[in-house]
C-alpha cells in the first residue's frame, strides 16, 4: 500500500513537471517587428492586404492589413509578431467593395433574393428562379476564381510584378513605406 501511494505521488509530480515544460520553443521568438505604411498619391490606403513572400533563406511568408493610417503590422505566426530575418518580395492588394469576385458567402451564389420576403413575419426570402450553379460558375475563370476588381493598380497585387522587395534584419524594428504609383 505504501509503495502504491508513493508511486502515484511520483507519477503525479512527473506529469505536472512535464506539463509545465511542454510546448517547445516559441516560434515567434525569432521574429523581428515589421510594419509597412502604404500610401497612394500621398494618401493612406486603408484595408489593403500586404503579403511578404519569402525570397531568401530563413524567410517565411507573413502578412498584415493596413489601418486608417495606411499602416500594416506584419505577422508570421500570429497577427503581429513580425517577420523572420530574410529577403521578401511584397504584394499589396485591395479588393473593391463590389469587386468581380463576390465571395462564397455572397447570397447571390445561392440564388437568394434578400429584397423579398418579410422575415419579421416568419417569411423567408424567395429563392426565385436563380440557378446557384450558374451563379457559382459566373465567378470562375477556367479552373480558378476570377480576380477581384482592385482598388489599387493591379501590378502591386502580384509579388513578381509589384517591384516591392524588402530585407528584414535585426536587431530593431523594420518600418517600411511605399507610395503606390498608377
């Protein structure tokens, strides 16, 4: 009896010690703070998607979204942990509100007409005569989705045509700025 209580106590302590030390190193620990401020014609661009694509050894893709001031904080493993040191090609894109790609959550893809029916009285919107397959296929171009209409010059949406390249290096933060041209 004495050995079983002692064994159970030792096993419990071992599990507790292992649980507090598990998880391995934090992958964000090697990241360096990175931000990119985007302007066009001198005005900040809000809501642009920024992608840093790895272009060198040690780099890893990361991304961010610009705020009202046009500044994006870049994240690799979380939304704002920065980027690993290395070279990156960068793309900047911003879909228009009524872009060519409505998105899979668009009710029109299911043929739903939200302008009909009174949901307060329990009536559901009419499905109408819309064909959901036809609506879905209208969003396709070959085997891929059509590119969304862009609020920015299209060349910046692709890392190979944007001309934007940055090198992230420590020890301090990396703050980059780009003024997009037509």
